[in-house]
C-alpha cells in the first residue's frame, strides 16, 4: 500500500478497512466515472486500508501496479458476463423491476461476489461508486455502513438519455425514470452517507429522499495536481474535444458540433483545426470525423499534453448529469472553455468570466471564434479558470472524506 500522509488523523481511523466497489477495475483511467472512482479510492487510502472490487472486460485485467490502482491493498476482479449468460442475467434483473442501467451490471452476479468477499474478510465500511452497484449491496450485511457515491442523479439523466427520436426509447423513458427513482430512494435509505458532485445534485437527491435518507455531502469533481499550464508563453492552437465517444451524450454533442457548429466556424475561419482525444472511437466514427478534416486520437492515456497544446476546449454536451471533470482539468491546465449550459451544469462558473457558454449553434460558433481571435479575452478567461481550479484538486478531498467516515462510524457506535 502506498504511504500517504495522514495529516494528523488518529491512528484509530487509519486502521479502518474499507471495501471499495467500482463498476470497472480497469487498467486505464479513460472515463470520467473511472477517474472519480479511483481518485476517491486514493483519498480513502489516506486514512484506511482499502480493497477494491469491480468488473473487468476480457483481456483487460489490471495487475495493481497501475498508478490509479496502486493505493489498493487487494483487487477483486470479476469478469463481466458475456453471451447467452449475460442475456439471461440481464433479463432476469430487468424483469425483477430494475432499471436498464442497473440490470446491465448484473446484480444477481455481483451481489453474491461481494457477499463472498465479505465472508472472507472483515470490513468496517463499504464505499459504493454509482447507483447500479447499490442494488448489489442493499440486502448484504445490513449493519455494515455503506457510503454511496452518486456520480449523477440517474433519474434525471435517464429521461434525457431516452428522449430520442426512436419510439422505443420514448416508450422506455418514463419506465426507466420511475425505476431509477425507486433505486435512488432505496440507495439513500440504505447508505449512512451519500456523496454528490455538486450542490445542485445534493438538492435533487435530498428531494428524492424527502429528507429521510442518508446525510448528503458535496464532494466535487476535481483535477489531478499534475494538471498545470504549459511553460509556453504564447497560447496554443486549435480546438480540442475530450471525451469517451462510446457514451451516447458525448457522441450526440460532438455530432451536433460537427454538423451544425463547425460549418459556421469554417465560413469565418476556414483554417480552424479540430482535435478529438478520447476513447470509444469506433472505426466508422473515426472515418466520418477524418473525412471532415478532424484530427482523431483514440484511446489516449494522458490528456494533459493535448490540453496544453490547444487554444480552447469545447464541450458541446446536450445530454448529461453531474459535472464535467474535463472542464475542471482544462481550468487547471490554463485552457479556456466554451460549453453549452448542460455541459457546464453543476459547476460554479460565471459565463463570460471563467468560460463562455452558449446553447444554439450560432452562439456556440461565435463564442469559439471570439476565443480564437481575441487574445485579451483568451488571457482573461484563462486567468479566471486557473484561479477557479485552485479549489478543485483531488488531493484536497482526503480530509473532508475522512470526516464523513468519522461521523458515519460514530453514528454506528451510538
């Protein structure tokens, strides 16, 4: 286990054992959900001994030496279900009343897996990342404290995800919303504490619980300490998009940008360049982007060099929940941001001060063009973003998280 400064925390809390449940025990930290999960895991390891359990994809088994996993004492990987077994387990969970998003993480498989771990090892608490895994622990060891980390308010996100032209999706939208509301309500009752990413999400979760659930605390999304501006004196060049394009909201937003915003930009700035850096870029999508002259970088291991080289980051999200880690990282890297209102949701931004915000294609194109052409505006937005980033660092979360656990365990003793 990595030796981490305990900041004077009592030895009693340092001897805690916590089981950290994550959706994916991945050898790469390539999505916002993974980044938040593993950074919370590192904060936990500053005051407790932490083991982690989660699904792994075939051929993507981590060995524990990866930087984002090195703080765990032990890893418990569970191969994800495939083929006919996956279909059966998914349909069983869905027929049992679970949401589609929860059913695809197979509570009937993950629950017994976690139960076996708990029989073998004594833990003082369980930390659960994201709603789908809460259905796997609801009935396990009812006296064992659970801290639930909500990355999004899933009941709000489900309506947005399913509001598509496809009639089947529209038919499922209300059902998915009802089921996720039930799951979130149960999760808030089962957990001794809940972690939300923003005040907005905290308030939404409090309303779902009718004030009768767990205590809800804001633990914001942050940037790693290594995210800093480059030493280059002149601003970078080109537009940068960062994201997992296998995630529908990211793909939807980027295609909207490409189809409606980029043509407007190129009328005024024909030489503008666009880079895409992320994951989940399938060959058909890659070919489509390259035909538009877009520079594609798939499965990027480190996004910081791309941020340090770009002129601005654009976040054209039209569907989403929680907060965007990529915006906080851009602030920390000294990279100005243009976003939609949905993309900036949950962050304490000031439009026109620390980022530019627009929702329609013409307004978005105008905001991008202003940052491309106006060096004074670019410098001001950059400076304000750097100031804002000082308050959003993963390394600052250990102390408030330790206090949350201290209260949870004190309540248990009481």
